[in-house]
C-alpha cells in the first residue's frame, strides 16, 4: 500500500482519514455505520488494518489477534480500549482489522521531539496513571513488553498506554534472538518490531537488561521500560548516554547514569530516586509491583517507600543568565587574566564561558584582553572564530575559522604553499591532510575533524601560550560544547579558550554547556549591561569636550539601555543621517536639536540607517546579504548589474563606513547583525527572487565556486524551487550522513521534507522517495530514535521492491546494517552489509542529482 493510497471501503465503517502507518498496519479514523462492540452507530473509532501482505503471515496474525484479545480482556482508563476484531473477504484478499478507541492528542515522543517537558507534578500524575494501567495488565497475568514514548498518548491530564501487540502471559517462554538479528534474514522489508514469536519482543532501547540477555520476562521488565520513559520525558534524554555511537550493549555496560536533577535542576530528590529505582539493573531492586509504584506516586514524599529510601541531597539552583550585575569591567578583566595565568602555570587548557545579551560587549571585552596581552613581552597569539547562524554549516565552523586565522588566512581562503609546509612540518601526515582538506572546504567525519583540531591545538601549545575566542555559540548545536569538553582533556596546551554566546541556546546545546561547566578547568562569566553611570561616562568619551547637550546625553543613554553595541549603532545612524559630525572621540551635534530613535531594537536602527544610504550602496548590501561569505566581487557585479571596478569602489566606501571589513583581499560584513539587517530589509518575496537569481548564476557560471552543489541546493531551498532543491539535496544529505556530519544532515532532512510536502509525496519518483526515506531513517538513528528509523526503513524496502531496483534495495540493506550496528547486533549488521555489497558496489559515490 503506497503512502497516499486510496482509503479502503468497509461495509460497517466509513473511513474518514489515515492517521498513521507502521510496520504491521495502517490506522484510520472511521465512523461506525452500525453498532459494533461498545460502539454505537455514528461513533468515531480508530481502525488498525493489518497490511494485506501480512494477513497470511501466521506470526503477524497471531500478534494482531493477541492485541485484540488483551485489549478486550483488560479494561482500565489508561489502557487503549479494543472494541472488536473483524476479518472480511475482499476481491484482493482478506482484510483483518481492530476496532480501537479513537484517541486525540500527542504521543510522548511527539512532545519530546518538540522539546516539551512536563512539570514534575504532571510527570508524577502521568507516571501514576501508567503504573495503574500496567498493574491492571499484570493482575490479569499479562505483560506489555513495549512501553515506550511512541506508545504513550497524552490527552490533557490523561495518558493512555497503547499498542498491546507485544503483550505476553507472564508465564511465557524465554524470548528468542534479538530483533535486529532476526531481521537480518527476513528480507528488505523486515522490521525490528514485527510482533512474532521468533523475534525479540519490544524495543531494545527500552528493554530491561535481563531481556537483552535472554532472560524470562517479568513484570519488572515493564517497570524498567516505564522508568526509561519517565527519565527521558523528565530530562529530554535517555539515561544510558549515546547508544548510537557505542551500541546498545556497550552503552548500558559503561554508562554512569546521572540523576535527572543534574540535567533538569527543577526536579526533586524524590523523582530522582524513584526513576533510578525503576531502571536499576537488578529486577529485585526495582519496585515490587506496578501497584506499589502507583501507590508511591500517589503518596509522594509521604509514602513509606520514601521514608526508607529518601536522601538528603539539596536541590541544585538554577543558573540564571541575568544574575549578579557587574558594576564595571575591571572584575571581568581580572577573572580572565587570572584564568589565563592558571593555564600558563599548569600548561593545561582552561575555558571561560562568556554569557550576555546581544550588543552587551562580550566580544569587545575579549578583544581588549587580546590587546593587553599583545602589549606583553611574550605577545601570545590570539585566535578567533565565529559561528554562523544555527543550521548553517558545520558546528565546528568557528574552529575552522580560528585555524585559518592562526595560519594567516581569511576564513574560506584555501591554504597556500607556506601554510601547507607549516602544517606538514608540525603535524603527522594524516592530521595535516585532514586540516588541509578542511581549509579547502572538504567534509570529514566529525570525530576525524575533532582529532585533527586537537592535534593542531597541541602543536600551538608546544610553541607557547595562546588565547582563543569562539564567538556567537548560540548559533551552533551541542557538538561545539562537547568538542570543548574534549579539548579540556588535552595536556601541555597552555591556552585560554573563551566561548561567547547569547542566552538563547538550543536545549541540547544548553545541556552540553552545563556539562562543560562541571569541569574544574571551566568557569562562567556573566557580562551584564552597563549601569546608567557607566553609560553616561561612555557617551561623554565619544563626544568632544563641552559639545554634548544634556538632553542628547539623556536620550542616548535611555535608548541604549546599557548596551554598548546599541549605542554604537545609534551613533552611526545619527552620523549617517547628518545629525552628528566629526570622528569618534570628537563628535558634536550638527544642529541644535537631535532626535534619537526611541526604539531599543538595534535591527530597526540598522534598517533605518540602511534606508538612508545611497541607492547603489543599499542595493549592493542587500545582494551581499544573500551570498555566503566571503563576498565575490565578480559574482556580485554580475547579479547587481555593475562593473567589478564600481563594486570595488562601493565596497571601499562601505568599509570606511563600518559596514564591511577587508581581510586578506576578501570582503565580508563587519558584524553579523549588519548582514542580518540588510537581509531583513527585504520582504520574503524579494528574498526568494534574489535566491532564485543566485541559483541560476551558480548553475551556469563558469567561475570556480567552492561547494557549488551545496550553494545551489541552499539557494534553491530559499527560493522555493522545490524540485531543484530535492534533486540536489538528496545526494547532499546522503553525503552528510556518510561523513557523519550530523547537524548538516538533520537540517538537510528538515528542508527536504518541506519540499517533498510541497510537491506531493505521490508525485515523487520511486527512487527519490526510497532514497529520502533511507536518509531520513539514518537521521532518526543518529538521534537515537531507533523505532521510527526501523519504520522508515521498512517503508523504503517496500518502495525498493515496488521499483524492482537492486540499487535501492542495496541502500535499504545498508540502512538496516547501520541500524543493527547501533542496536549492538553485530551479526545482523554484517549480514545486511554483505547483502548491500552484493547488490551494488558504488554506494559511497551517490549521484549528484536525483530525478525527482
């Protein structure tokens, strides 16, 4: 059945819409035409229809009917209700379906995917309800064996446990071989979650350790799975770390499980202890029964269990970015200088995390530190790299830019012969090759990049102490913070790393930042807005003595709100408008009354300044904002309809005005907010038009353009050219996955789904659909979501078989191999990999363009 197949027709039900599809069947919303079970005619229900190709599969039928029996046998408010099971004979075969309670809401997995974490009272309530549902099953002599976020449906204050297809009697036989191992011999469309007696029952990531090692399932296994779900829902992450990179068994064996409150400090010691008890390796140390757990959650800290097990750990305070205002900058300088002195004395790296609002002066503070350090006899090197906006480029882009600057190169400037000689003389050949490749724009697996950058820091450390600023880390993911944690493990690297960011981090990045700050070699420095007195002194210093009217001083201080960057933008805007004249340090009003903009939004100030600029400069800045840095004069000249010489003249004027900067003969915006202001000054339609123009230019231009296909895919995406974006984007997504560029892959997958939806899934070619599903599956796997990964691979397998294409089948087998490897099932991984190799040998060279 294709993803957008026509709705089936049934005599007793009117099918209204498809709700979702999995490995065993498709679920629809339907309206009963007659009374069925506990349903009355006209009631809405959910119909789960077994895939026709599985209706003759005895094990699949057995599991499907088992779900029906359990659902009709056990009644509980928090268990999905099964009204009936029916089978009808049709021309195209038999149709077996369940009539289920229709549930509106979100699964816990959907809430986790949108970073929606419940309050602790809500979490306790949901846990108590689920414990009650499990208690009803257990008292009926049954085990669920597949408790996971995907099977928990939230309806306001109610939560419902769904999918009873794995339910087994408590006296059932020992489980057989694991799911991924069984899938190895079951064909391309096999899933790790088909419910059959010869496959592992449940989802490995939530399975109790005794089940993973072949033990007999008991009620304690369901409690373990519930504990993993509660831990994940409370913190946003599973308790055993990265199961993707190390494999499930290794992750379980080596994990040091953290208390949930060390990840989400608002959580109580009671919830810490309760969840850790549920996920104890020893079943005997978990709760004696689901009924006991239900009672403990109902009574909370008053329960007898808590009286026996409660600890005395204090609640961890929340770190607030606006705590403890600074009176001046000297204490901040003292802290930075002290940390740098410690790095030199111990010859170990140290990190200071600089947190503060946009335009508060974080970068300026570090630049001043660099200037003071360069005045010393030793004059330590000062490296600098800035992250691009979230999702653009590698999470380690700032490190690559710092590497470039440490070698005398502008960002994105390819290495010269002297740079190559220096790298090869200082580093092992393999490391030098990777760094040279990175400077040329090549992609490498994340760990390979990390190792190479750390070796370069070691080489710099052997030469002497150095300073390094990585700025705007709010524009990156957790990977940069995790990399810095690895850097702190280096020895003989006397360096101070300064990490600047605004408070608005992604959830994953914030968690990784907290983990970094737990190191004794790391500290945090909050950079607060200046006080009114300090702002008055700053304003007075930029005006000529006696030339600052009291009213103008008052207005500038009020509009700046303690942010030096906003004051800087205001002064430039007023100077551009002709209200001020002279140079900084000697400014004076051009006329008696100067109107200061009331807004504190520096983007609005910049847009107003842009509007006041000459038309040619304004047009050129808007075109420049659409390009990725550095700016190419010949390309800008072509799209703007100007000569290169004229563009160079305009760029010189814009550099003098502070909009652009020149570095190693290459121009770029002086500040990221200037580029953003120029881009935001255009409406969405104008932005799309310009991106479409650049897509055409990059397609036909004979000029050498680094990463041409990536640039074309980006501009096609921004221009809304759906077919072109898909045709270029699918191979790029596959390359990102092959090179372990996880962040790029996640972003690319999100973009491609938007374009696929815009075109229509059924209008895409089978190869495009199949390859996109396989790539999406890998993205899910890299994020530890192995259940949807398996489902997507199953869908891709059906499409590969429908297309009768061995190359597509090979891609699916390769995806199954990676999935099995991540789950810790080496045998299954080898079998799928061998099958992929037999089908096709050139999978590591995906076509540049896909026919969509």
